C-alpha cells in the first residue's frame, strides 16, 4: 500500500491540463484502514483521489438501446464531468460492479457557482459505489458531445472512524456528533465525517434564513451507513478540487438511514450561503439526501431526519409555520420564473420548484407534503422561549432577522439578530434586547443595561460588565464604566464612584474624556446632583443675560444662584460653556458646603492672601480636597480637568457627609 499522506492542492485548470494522469487532488489525514477491500489499493484509510480523463481521448462505442458511450477503464466510486462550450442536454454515468454487471444510469445535475448562483461548466458528482470501470454518455440535440467533456473520476476509501452499519449506528451515534442548540438534532460534525479542512476556504453569510430547500445527490442508493461519510468526503473533494469551490455546496446532508451530517462550514450557527439552488443560494438552507429518489421513495428514517433538520432551522429563524409563504425576487435567468418577478414559496420547497431540474427526484418530491406535516408537528412542539421573547419585544420590525441561531455560549443561551439579541439562562429569563452589538457580544459582557446611543462618531451601549463602543467599524469593550478610563488612570476610582452615584454620565460614545476641561454649567450640574437634585422651580425671567429658560441646565444654574453657590460676572453674564477655573471650583464647593469659617493661609505660593478666592482655596487645602502640584502651586486660573474635578467632588462629598 502506498502512503497517501502527501497532499497536493490542484486547481481545476491544472487538473484539466493533467489529462488522464493520476493526480492525488486531495488526501485526508490517514487513519487505520477498514477491513473491507478498497476499490483501489492505492487509495485507503479515508483518502480521496481525483483523476481527470478527457473523454475525447477515449474511444466511442455504440451500445444497443443506449447509444454512444465512452468507457473509462479504471476503478472509482464517484464521477462528475466538466465541459467546454455549451452544456449537454443530458449527461449520465454508470459503473461496472465487481460481479461484472453494469449498474443503473444516473443523470448528472448541473452545478452552480456559489458566489454568483450561475451554472458552471460542469455537474455535481454521482456516487456509484465501488466499481471497476465507468461509462459516460452525453448528448445535445440528440447528438453525442462526449468529446467536449472531461470526466473527473473520484476514488474514495473507508476510514476507521466512519461508524458502524445501519443496524449498529444508533448505538454508536454519539461518537463524532454534536447538538448545536435548542431544537437541533444530533449532527455528525465535519470532524466526525473526516472533512479535510486544508481543501476549504472561507464562505460567505447572509442576514436571514427564509426557507429550507430539499435535494438529492443522485447516484446509487446501495450504500451502507458507514459509507455515507465516505460519500461526503468525495463530494467535498470534487466540489473544492474539480469545481474550485470553497467548500461542499450543501448546508447539511442526510442519508437513507437517518444520519445527519454537518455540511458547509459554519452552517450550524450562521446563515451560510450554499451552492445548491440557482437564484436562492442565499437566505436558504440546503439539505441533500444521499442517493437517487426519482423512482425510489425516501425511507421513513430519511424523511424524519429531513423534518428534524428543517424544523430546527425554521424555528431558529423564528418561522413557526412551514406553509407560510416567503418571497424571493428573481434576479437571474434560467429559473422557473421570469426575471423581475417574485417567487412565493413555502418555508420548505425543493430544488425543482425554482430550477429546471428533476432534483430531488419525483418520488421524493411527491413525499414533501408528508414531510411538511412532520415538520409542522415538530414546530408546534418546539422549544419556543426565544421566539416568544422576540415576538414580545416587537419581532422583526424591532429586532431584525436571525443571524446566529439559538446556541449555548457560556452561561447563556443566545440568539443573535441583525438589530437585537435574545438571552436566556437556559430555560429561564429569556429577554430580547435591541442592540447593534449582537454579533460582537460575549458572555463576559453580561446582559445589556442601556440603549444604543450615538455621538462623537461612535455608537455605544452599556452592559452589566462594561461598555461596548463601535468606532470606525471596530468594536471595543471596556470593563470600566467608561472606555477611556482604564483602571490604571489616576483618579479612576473617583470617576467610577461619581458615575455609580449618577453624578456624571459621560458621553453617548462611552467616553468620559478625563483630560477635557469642565464647563461652568456642567460643574453646577455636578454639584446639584451631588446634593440630591433638590426640588426647585426656575424663574421665568433669567438672572443672567446670556442664558434663557431654554438654555440647557437653566434650572440647575438658577438653583445654584438662588443658593448663593454661583454669582456670575460683573457684566451680569454666567458664561455657561466657558471652562471653569480651579479657583471657581473652590468657590462653588465652599459655598455649597455652607461657607464654613477658615483660618490660616492657603499654603500655595501662587495664591497670596490678597487673592480673590484665597479663603475658598485655603478651605479646600485645609480639608484635603485639593493638594495642589508638587511645585507648591495651585494654579487658580487654569481650567479644571474632568479627572481633577472627580477627585475634588469625591473628597468634598466626604466632607459634607454625602
């Protein structure tokens, strides 16, 4: 057995250029091989290989009742094709089993570009099971066009982690599975089915999930429960290496045994854009049932699994009625509806409802009404705690649409919306909050305690454990009350104390601006609040010439004048927005303390006894409210910074017994 561990990532163009050479386009991390015989002794232990065969290099033969076919003389388990020029009308593939009999012909469906929703020059792969040779036929207007095709022969292999048979799967299902959140079924994770993440790239997301789309993968239904993971690994390799996609095209896979597999990365939590239905790849969740269901009905276990996934996805998006119609504008051609119209579709529909295709097969299509009934029964009995909180808070008009489905995060169960957040402590205390910080929220923030406010070029919102601020597209969170007052800042504790008492509130952007100068009107307001916001009726006629009853803080300024705390200037002005000097702060606080007697000098070399506010500054110094600078100055005419004001106020409050 050769070592399959080296990896070679080959682009689609390189693969096409490689001709019929065997190219190991993708190999999984090796695991111990299963006991079953591999279809190719060089591909084992969970490895996957793609070999590209230009069909123009393969002889055309006529087979009675079938027409012209090209026979590829090599083993494989899956096959898809790409082409140059116009697409064939019909393309089909079959394989030769080990007993020498040719299997069923399987139609290949055209694939979609996940970024544009446009069809690409290629098909989805079909699972054939272990076969020793493969045949391909393709026609356009009744004529053979196989010379325009390149066949991509995929060879998969079993891995020891692929699980047991259908009979034993229920007992071993816990291995490699996860339950994303309330109402969700157990999924075999990407790790559980062996996704090679080195093949994948980032995928895009959308702002809501409106509906679920049902597909089938085509190919043989003769697979074991253990082979399902192998099939999905093959689809991942084909989608990423032959189609050049970022990941598998479907959001989830279901097999005929009822196993449910995580599909495109991130889709268990986010609205991940798929590559499954032209025109509706965004805002839908694609589920693909492994196998062909054109004439074979989906087993009960598969139908139940589809219902479980669909019901979870719909209730998580706050859509509790499966028959409810949702609108999808038609913006691309080639759909069953004309460009410019709007498709009105139920919350669960099939691939053929929107695209010109037989998918998900006539037999499965005819079972969709029964599946919708099963979905509705699950919706009616579902965990609805977050849906009820969402509805009570105003629904979509107030909170937007779900971008992250209900999931456990820290001590919370969380649903994130475009304009909101629903939080609960498990099954208790579910509350919906309006917020633009939902996608950035972390459990360490706690619940929102305030509304989103804007100002200074930023948005902010307070939470139980701090303040979130968005500025220039970047979100920061401060566990301090103010984002610009870190614990290391001088006077941090004093600022926090004033904020906790409601004396200062800061700005809407979550800042305190500690080094800014305090305006005279703001200083009055701080003193007013510190003294308990006493009742006061402001006069109809202003005592100052530069303020009026409509001036901000008019009542507080008039109160301070009536109490003798402020006097204004000789020209009868108050100058409310002028920076308050340090000597004026001394005067305000001294008078607000009742103008107590003072003896002795102020003790500052720049505050002589003849200074206008010597007494007030001396009182500040004698009570420890102000200590001045190390150089022995008080700097009476300097503006008062907001951090120094906080220190003055806290010390003053201690003196006056507040």
